[in-house]
C-alpha cells in the first residue's frame, strides 16, 4: 500500500497547483467472487432490478450450492461490444446483474474540449458508431443554438434525409444482431445485406461508410451527389420488400415468438424511472418521440406515425424497430419530393469556409479560410442542451462555451449509457438463455456507453 | 424552452423532490463543469429533468461547496445511478448516500479525475492494473 502511494508521487503528470488529495489505489475486484466489496440493501435491490417495482421472488427449494457468480464478457459476441456483466445465477435463473463498463472509454469528452467547433463533429461522430449522423447533428444543433443561426432549408432537409436513412441502417443492425443472438442466423445475413445498400449511398454522398463528419455547424459538408434521387428510390423500393421477407420468416414463427414473447419485460414506470427512452419506451406503452414532441431540423413538416406497443417485452421491442423502419422510409420519401434548390451551407463568411476556387481570386476569402482552419470560429458565451431522437433514444449534447473557439465543456448524453441501467430489470428472474435476447433488445452500442 | 434554475447545494435535494412531485418523471442527464481558476466556487453540477407528460424540461445548476459533497438523488431517480458514478469518476464529486459510488469508466485503481481542467490531456502514461514495476 505504502509502496503504491510512493509510485503515485513519482508519476510526474500532474498540472501545477492541483487540488487532488491522497488516493487509495487498492484494487477491488481482483479474483473476487463477490459482486461488490460491500453490499447493502439498496445495491442488492438495484442489481435485482426490483427497486422500482418489486416483482422479485425466490424459490425456496433451490439450495445455496446452486448459487454462482458468472462473468459474461467483456469479450463475448452477444454483448454487442465490450460490455461485461457479472451475473449471479441460481440454478439456471439469473438473480442479480451488475453491468461493468468502461472498456471502450477513450476520453472523447476531454478530446472535445481540445477540438474547435469546426472539428467537433469528427469527434462526436465516433461515439455511437451505428448512428454517426445523429451524433453530428446533435453537436451541430447545439453549436448553432449558441451561435443563434438557422441553416438553409436545403441543408435541414439533407440532414433529415441522412439521419432517417441512418435510423433505418441502425435498426437493421439491431434486428440483425438481435436475430443472431437468438440463433436466427439468416436474419443476421439479411440485416447486414440491406444495410449495405444504405451504406453505399452514404459512401457516395459523404465519402465514408461510417464516421462521416458530414453534418457540421452551419450546414452539411457537401451537396448531394448527382442522381441521388435514383439511389434513394432504389432504397425505398428494395427495403420494404425485404422487410416483408423478414416478417414472413419471423413474425408468425412459433420458435421466434416463443423465444421473445413475455421475456425481459420493462413496464412504463420502470422505463421512466431508469430514464429509458426511444423504441424501448415506446414498446412499453408510452408514445414519446422527440421528433413529434420537440421537433428539430424541420422534421415537423413531414407526416409519420409513432408506433406504440403495450407489452414491453422483447418481442414488442423487436417489432417496433421493424415498424419504425417503415415510418422512417415514409419520411425519406417525403424528403425526396421536397428538396429545395439553394445553398447547403449557411452563407456566413465567419462560419463557412470559402470554396477552394475563391482562394485564388480573393484575399478576403484567403483570410477567412486561414482563420477558420487555424483558430476556428468563436462562439458566444453560454450553455446549451439540445436533443434529437436517435435510434436508441434521447441523444443530448450539453455544451458550455466561454466565448472562445473551443467548447469549454462538451458532454454527450448517450441513450445507450442510460438504457444500460435497465439491464438488471430486464434480465433478472429469467433463464440465462433469455439474457442475451434481453440485452440485444435494448440495443446498446458500447461506443456510446463509454465515449 | 429549457428552464434554467440556479440553486444552492443545501436546497438541491428538496428541489429535486419538488420536481418529482411536479411531474418531472425523468432525470435525463447529470454532469458537472469545472470552472478551474475562472469562477468560484469551482465545480458546478448540471442536472437535466424531463417531464414527458407536460413536455417540459428543467435544468438545475448547483454551485458546489468546497467539500464537493452533495446528496445523491438515486433514491428519487434510479437513472441517476450511472450519472453520479460518472461525475464521481470524472470530477471527484462525492454523492452522499449513493448505493455504490465507485469508478465507472476509468479502471477502479486509476489516480485522478480526468475531466478536471488541471488534469492534463495527452502524454499521460497508461496505467495498467498490477503491472510489474519497471525502473
């Protein structure tokens, strides 16, 4: 112990005048067969998922010998990344769950303080890697709110087009991996196959299949490619047909229904208490969609429905994702017929860098180019919290600006991080075989959890 | 659209209780801001609440006392659990009566709180748990 403290003093990475106190650096989980060092009533309740609604039961005839603690992950394909779960089993029944996260933590919020607002989307787009456009959008919306600017209509419509297509591709992955976890391997092949169509369109438009850095403060990076209508029409034609195939394969399939129905139930009350948003909340019977309630980027002018289910089980959460794909495609179809001509970036010299051609002609353009690419643009003081409806729920961005060209504090409220807290609720008191189905139905993306 | 309310740490728990009774069903976000050498007191806690029934948001900001201790709201909003652990991990804020206040994103034997402004970024030797000592 003393030796460890000496090591700490030797490390020479502290900034001057740091206010850090002495630190106890003893390890807490080395070789431990306990879920926690100290367990009290409240932690046990949280791990049993019974702190909101107490539906916990113990069958008396299972002896203590049958209790064991099992470690799932972090390297396990059905935990969707590097999620680690400590699970207490009683026979084959999961009794307690303790999620352990942080294996993918790369300090993106700290990095966000080092990058200026112009570079910011390159960082946030890597958080939730299945829905990168939403991360860029929420960061851009926050910056624009601080700047007090409105993007041109064409830019707003391109944003809606890209994010809604992104919702389709993200839900397709959720369906694919969800199917794979339960053993429906054809579903995995199908889901990834259809996603490829959308990723091809993304690649054509942005140059990259993921981590696009396409939506930026002030508009979007580039205009849509020539003949983009044809690509989108292809997507609109092919995906609904394929979705019918999925339904034919799975919807009335007794094995599929048997595996998913009445498994991993989340009630509305539990969803609200745990801050669960998005498809999981709507599958539990609460029609809450930020696109309807707190619309962003002009999405209120398009017509679409919000599917809601009452059951709150894994089947409802699977079904709602399929139906949301149809609704997103409805929006995409409307955007296709409503794309005004005009600028795709805001025409403000302080925010939008000039086109390459202008640099040879105008000294002023060269100065603006140099300013934006070195220092970035300055953003007025203030703090802002903006939200969008990402495929997993409420995605929020909290930015504090001190008037410089870099955010003083940039925090992203990832929906996966919050939804993960409901894991004990959906997993407890069900067989271990249902656990993976329950995890898949919440659709956590660990890049978003750990940031 | 978002109401910003500034309150003192002593009133914090009571205010959150009131918000819960007023129909703010969800605590959606809890984070902190480090105003190192810019403002006094140094740390500010920012908590966002959402009422899905009234379609309203409220943002509480609390200037923390020097002992960096504030009551935990996990008993009112279970969703605060991970967020308070994150704030403890990243800023070193102590939440009283939190059921399990341990590090969440960083390794449990990590030294320091990375999101503080006096914690330098870059060129920090990566610490491995139980790594053999190299001279």
